[in-house]
């Protein structure tokens, strides 16, 4: 893009511009490729330490924070993708692939989460069922966070697992 802009400026002022296939231009492009190499920035991994720090920043009197905390734990312990729980719009046909409240089943002290669609199982078939086990006494217990979320945001079994009420609500305990 920059070279094309320079070429346009040269033509506008009737100045000569070297052809792209000349040795000097090819060597210049090679040098620019090496010095301006794109290095993608990868996000830092989510760790137990990061989740613990995040926990201290949340206000659990806010419904949004209760729901987000469970979302963080759910996705962390299940190695889940955003696309399995959220869509870009309500009209998105992807909603059929979302994990719904009815897909989270309580069995004993564990939760069993049924995924109808995953990145590696796109054609359907048998659902993938993944257990979430409790971590007694830990702030990182996904089972406790799930039941707390159900208390503050009741929803039908056909709704997505993570829903927020239309307005901010305070939770009183």
C-alpha cells in the first residue's frame, strides 16, 4: 500500500518510478519484509491465579457479575469456546448449537454438560457429555457458581445457559 502510494505521487509529479521487477525494488521489498515482519500478539492464558484475582474484583451483589463468574469457570474447566455459549445476534441460526439450560444436568454432586455441537464435532451425531466436578471449599467451584447463578437468574430450560436480565439487579443475601 505504501509503495503504491509512492508510485502514485511520482506519477502525479511526473517523476520516474522504478518498475517492480527491477533488482533494487525486489531487494528493497525483501528487506522491508524482514524488518516489518508481522508478529501476532497472543493473549495471555487464563490461569487459576488470574481467575482468583478476577474473583476479588467482582461484586457478587450484581447479577451480571454472578453470571460472568460462572461463565468464566464454566469455560475454563470445560475448555469451551465462546461460540458454544454466545451468538452475535438473536436471529443467528447458530442458536440451535448453543448449550441450553436443559443441557446442564445434575447427577449426584456433579454437573454433566451436553454439547450438541463442538468445533471438532460439527456434523452432529451423539452429543458430547462432559462432567464438571465440585471443588469443595474453593472459590473456583463451578458447581457452586452454577447453583448461585440459577438462584439469581431463573430461566426456562430452553434458554441459553448464560442469560442476563434486561436490567441490572442487585442480589440480596
